[in-house]
C-alpha cells in the first residue's frame, strides 16, 4: 500500500497527477464492491438504529470514492458520516478525527486548500491529543496537513510539518538492526515517503539547495534498503522520480538525466517481474518514462509507451480517472512530433503524392482522435475549466493543420475557447489575447481578411486595448496588405492603426510596401506615419 499512500496522500505537486490523480485499487471489481456496499447501506434497515456503525460504512466507502477521484459521490457519503458522528460522539474522539481527516483529504482533492487545511489541522490536533505525536494516525494527518500547506504555498508551515515528519520517520532507522525483514521493508518505505515528500515541497517552493540535500540523503538511505525485490523496485522508482524532476534544475543536469533513465528502466524491469506490465504501478512508472522520452525528443518511444498506458487505463478504468485527458493529450503530442515530424509537416504546402497524403492523413487522424477524447473526458470530469481549455486549444491546433477541410471546425473550436476565456479571465487577460491570436490565425489560413477586420473592429468598439505580441502586430500589417489589395483601404488603415497602437514601429515597411501605395494619398494614413515618426 506504500505507493497508494504516497501518491494519493502525498502528492499535491501534480507529480502523480500527470499519471493518475488518485491511485485506483488494483482489484478491477472495486467499483462493483463499492456499489454493493452502497446498496447494503440503502436497504439495511437495522443500520438506521445503529448510527455509528452506519457512519463507519459511509466513511469507508466515501473514502474509497475520494481516492478514486469521485469527489461528488465521496462528499455526500463523508458528510453524512461526519454529521452522524458529530451528533452521537463527543470530541475529542478517534472516529471524529477520522472523519475530519477524510473530509480534509477530499477538500484537498478538490483544490479547496483553506477548507482542507482547517479540517486536517483539526484531525491532527485531535489525534495528537488522543494518541500522541508519534502514533501512525497522528503522523498520517501531519503528513497530509504538511502537503496541504505546501499546495496552498504556506511554505513555512509546510516546511515545519514535513521536517518533523522526516524526524519521526528517520528515528525508526535505529530499529533496523533488530527488525525482521518485513519490518525493515516497512521502515524503509516510511522514511523514503517522508524524504521524497519534503524534497518535492522544497523543489516546488524554489528551495533548490534544500531539495538537493534531501536527494542526497534519500540516495544514501537507499543503500540501507533490504535485499528485497519490492523494496528495490520502490528504491529505483523513487530515485528515478527525483532525478527526472531535477535533471533540468541543477548544474549536473546530464548526470541527473542519465540517472533518471537508468533508474526508470530498473524500476520498470523489477515492476514487470513482481507485478506484471498491466499493473497500475507499472503503468504509472511507464507514464513517467514516456514523459522523460518525450522531453529528450525520443518521440517514437514516447508514443509507444503513452499508447500502452492509454490502452491499459481505458480497459481497466474507462473515463473514471482524472488523468485520462492528460494521457491522451501527451499521446497526441508524441504522435505529432514523432511520426508527424512536428512543424516540418505543416510548414510545407501539404503532401505531394497519394502515398504521402494517406500517411499524413492517418497520422493526424490519430492525433485528432486522441485530442477529441481528451476534451470529451475532461469536460465530463471537470466541466468548463482552464484544463478543458488547454485541451480544446490543442484540438483546434490539430484541426487547423488539416488543409483545408478542417479549418471551419478549427474556427468553431477557437471561438468556443475564446468565449470561455473572456468570461473566466476577462477580455484583456494574457490568456484571452492568446486565444484571440489563435482565432485570427485560423481566419488568416482561410483568407477571411474581412472577418479579421470585423473581429478587430469589435474589440475596438468594446474599448479594449489588447497587448498584441510582436508576431501579431506584424500579421496585422500582412492582413492590412491583403485588404488594401482588395480595395478595402479603410479596413487596412484600421488594422495598421491597431498594430501601431500595440507597438509596431517599422515605418520604412509601411512607406515602401507596394500594397500601401494607394493609402499614401489618404490624410489618415499620412497622419499615422507622422505620429510614428514623431
């Protein structure tokens, strides 16, 4: 249960979230068992006369739902358990502390940091008063509370709690000489858990020197590990995880990268021997390896690994894991930059023969399918959100590349994404401007220069002054050229004015460009040039 605890209770950092937001039970019938438990709760009348027994079942089932990422269902069950216990028990009480801890973990999973910290702190204080600071339950709440503070960027509180966690866990190392093999394994896992959590907290809070010290301490600790395949698997995996996270951050980056690759491969080999290639722990590690391959531009290997991860996750869990969209998004990117050769494909005017056209179409059909699934599942799990927008933006990019039959569909996707950002972040935010640029680009691909003018006029009519990038300023000049060639001189002036307002300064270009010659007789164009010169 070590990895389950590590990644479901000790991962506010998005590390496990890039694979599985919550680690599922390895039993594929877990959801069936949960359904039976809930049915028993609904039908068993005797439990209504035993509120504390009912609360225990509610809390247990709700906690499993929480770890599986079913937050809405978990909330109903955990709140009912909490209300029953609060009504029939007097604080401080161990069952009240359990409810507070599980509710705090749920709020943490919902990114409601303030509520999570309040509940977890109450659970920690209650457990400490009941059991003492070094009791496993107290340490569990201390651990999760430290992580919640880290996620909320309460650096000082997180550091204090996680440092105390390391002290309590490492104190058990003195038990190693007299411990049984099984006890040694458990001690090692607990200490490793504490070090990796604090190191990641340091990393996220930009305390690089402290993070490096914890990496070194962890690597020294690994030498004390018992000669046990499962322990070796954990050891290699955690060292790989640390190295992969840090190899870009430190002077010896190449050395850390080599360590990351080497340790990942060892971890994968041992996990396959111990658990098999379809076990969720193997899949989680393979996802990390795929991401490392992608970062090293080994796109073909990354694609193969992401595809295996996607197939196993879909077969076992369907759309129920919050990480499913990111898996398909990552697979689409590996396809595009591997078989699709990235930008080299769409910088050319398209395929030159039928065979190339067929191959090209198959590659981008695959990428499009992966992105559609990412958007669909993300919408189902999260509703309209920045996360969905990220996937929708990339889907639009994939559609935009499909000469030219998908351009109108890409335009619709970008418009929907832009509407979300205007509502969520305001019309002048940086992310909204990025969405405007995406929409204008696909309109440009379709040579809809009049529509580009209409969009800009709409922005100006609303009184918005957007901070266009230098790229977009230059593109407005190109759009103005096309409008001028079509005889729409007033529209050309509007676009040139907007480019100049945003910072465009190439006066020579405006004077010398052939398309702008007819504009030079216009007073508004002459005034614009004088303003630029002054």
